[in-house]
């Protein structure tokens, strides 16, 4: 076994650096949860029950915001849900045998 002696000031400096690294790593873990808030084309098509061509059309018209990384397109889940609340009609059963549009 080899024993290494260092000055107290060098030890404290190393300790501070390790704490900074630990903070950065904890920050990376929290950003992973933010990545779950992004959807790809397939996720959005399933969520909205639309075709990939319709999704492309919505993108081209600027109705849905998106980000592109390399050749893959991503959408913020919050943006998609907001678009759906604003623009999509829901069909409901009124309980009396008639269907209505809200």
C-alpha cells in the first residue's frame, strides 16, 4: 500500500472541485426528465390520431412548433397539447343518444 501526503490547501481545492462535479452531474439527471417532454413524429401522430403527411402539413404552415436535430424532428409535448386544446374538436356522447361536438 502506498501512502500519499498532500497539503491541506490542495486537499480542500480537490474537494471543492469534486463538489462542483457532483452538482453538474445532478443537473444532468434533472435534464433527463426534461427530455421526456419531447415527442418524435410517430408519438405526435399517435397522440393526435393523424397521418405523418398531415403532421408535415401542420409543420409547414407553422401551426406546430418543432425542433430538428440532424434529420430527426422533435416536438415539445406541451406545444402539441396546447395545439390540440385550441384547434381540435372533441366528440362526446350526450347521454341521450345524440352525439355532440364541443
